[in-house]
């Protein structure tokens, strides 16, 4: 138990100093890109310890956080609300493919989709 306490405190102290270092680096002109990249190996090292369920949970949370940041900076930059930033690249590709199929069907004059009307229960 003592070793666990020491390790947890050592980790917390290292993360505090890392955050302080990154915040001071951000103040140096032209360093924001390298500061952002400094977080990547730490994130990778952490996520490499996760099992499949936790890694999936991380990926979902990461996508939501990235979407929220994109949305926030989109509003600040005047682009407005773009909720597509919450979708994964795969979801965006599926949506684009569905749009292409709809356009092709409209061009061919076959816009009917689905199974047709569903009879009401009697």
C-alpha cells in the first residue's frame, strides 16, 4: 500500500510539473504546436495500458471532447455551430455516401426508398 501511495503521489507531482511546463511554453511565440504534440506520447502511453472496453470508452469521450473544442472554436472564429465535428471520420464518410446515393437516386428518378407504407393494425 505504501508503494501505491508513493507512485500515485509521484505521478500527480510529475503531471503538475508537466502542466506548468506546457503552460509556460505556450507563452513563447511559435511554440503552441510543439506544446500540443507534447501531450500525444503521454496520452498514448496511458491508453496503451487500457483494455478493450476502457479503450473504447476513451475513444468515445475523446471524440466528444474534440467535437466540443471544434464547436467552441468554430463559434469563436465566426464559423457558427457545426455539429458535424462530433462525428467520427467513419460516420462522416457514411453520411457522405448516403448523400451521394440520394443524389444518384434523384438523378435517376428513383427517389422511392424503404419498404413503402406500413399497414395499420386492425
